[in-house]
């Protein structure tokens, strides 16, 4: 098993290089980069609406100035040379400088870490903490009124996009009834509050966004748990254990439950990326300055250093998450043996 995970970790390097070089090339080939954006802004500020973006000479900047900008942003070099320079800096933990905020990319990203980690971890805890017990109860009480009503509710939440849920919650509970704030991560007087009041203030602002975050994932995780447990309860080893005198409760939690966690464990590692990426639509609706909104705005504003910095973090989390999924499967399923050959 050790050799298997060593190989998986070694595969992170070529996969990471392949993903980043593809996106890096796209940032150089698509129109509307930071230089074109500067030309547009200069044209609008100067009232020169006839400025032609992408041309040299006829705009508000001279050819020499455009050449200096291209050298500053690294656009004067071939793509592979620029990528090599960039990847060398990444290895040195230097993600470059934001063209929009004119500050180090790491500083721009790290400011959003606490917010994104809070919502990501809270979403995972609520999702697994509620959906796994709910799936167990639904499997045991299959086709009961509780099962039918809860299935209708979770599928109703799954059918509605998360951003629609966010808008509905914001309109009803914040704008109309004023039970919760209209947005933001904390109140304006957050620094003046005591530590206990600060905790309640964060939770108070997080109620509606967290409901919107978990609304869509409830159905998938709940039904995945229910169906897996029902399949295992129908297996011969469970019926044999009950026939030998084991109580139904012991058969469920002593045998069937662990095997039913395998589908959940398979997708657990991939959900790690949710801790940081989040949803830019929900963050936009609730005015949460998180990681997802930063990525979306950086892409719109053609802030390529920040886009690549977010790609570095999210791709590494995704690749490591796949390995964590394998580890989780190996922990819950003793039949899985990762070796040089096939799984047993």
C-alpha cells in the first residue's frame, strides 16, 4: 500500500504541470488581457472611444510603452519560456503580483482564507453530520411517511439551484422580515465586540449562506447513504448475522454501516476543494469576500496572476483529495489492498 501511495504522490507533479501549462497557455492566447484592459480604461478616461484594443500605435499608449508593459507582464517571451519562469517562482512560493490589486498574489489570496475555510469546513460538517444519520433513518424506515416526506424535501432542495435558494432566503428572512443581516461576513462593529459576541456575530451572518451552500448537496449525500445501506442490509451476511441471533441494530451498525460508508468515502477527498473554492454566486449574493468570488472577479478582470495562483491551490487540493479518497476507502473497506497488482 505504501508503494501505491508513493506512486500516486509522484503522479501529482506531471498532472499539476499539465493542468497549469494548459491554463497558462490559455491566459496568453485569449484576447482581453491586462494590457488591453489598461488601453480600454485609458481610452475611456481620455474620452477616446475610438481606441482600438490589441493594436499598437493608434491607442493612448505609444509602441514603446506597450512594449514595456509586455515586458513587465512577461508577454514578450514565448509561452514555454514564460511558463518556465512562472513555475520556478511557484516552486519558490512566489505566485507573482496581482495586476488588479498591485500586491503579492499570496497576500491577496490569504486574506480570503479564513472566510473560505470557515464556510467550507462548516458546509462539510453540516452535510455529513446531517445527511449520514438521515440516510440511515431513511434506509431503516424505507417507504414510511417519514421517508416519503424527507425525500420530497431533499429533492425539492436539490432541484432548486443554490443561488436561487440564496436569493429566496435573502429576500424573505433578511430584506422582508429582517431576521438576519443582508450580507457580509461580520458586522461593521465587529472589532468592538467581545470574543463571545464575535463568535455569535459570525454565526449570525453565516446562517443563510450555509443553508444555501448545503441545500444542493443534501439530496446526493442522503440518498447515497440510504441506497448503500439498503443494499448492504439485503446482503446474505447481514441476514445470516440476524438469523444467528444478532439484533437488527447491531447488524446495522456492526456490519452494514461500515460497508455503506464506501461510496461516501470515495467522494470525500474531492469535497476538500469545497473548503476553499466555495460558490462565487452565493458569495456575490451575500456580499462575502471569499475565495470563489475572488477567482470569478479575477477572471473577469483578467488578473491572470491571481487566476493562476488560485489554480495552483485548487488543483493541488483536488489532486491530494483524490489520494485522500483512496485512503478513506482503504480505511472503511478492509477488502481493498493497494499493491503493485490489482485490488483484491
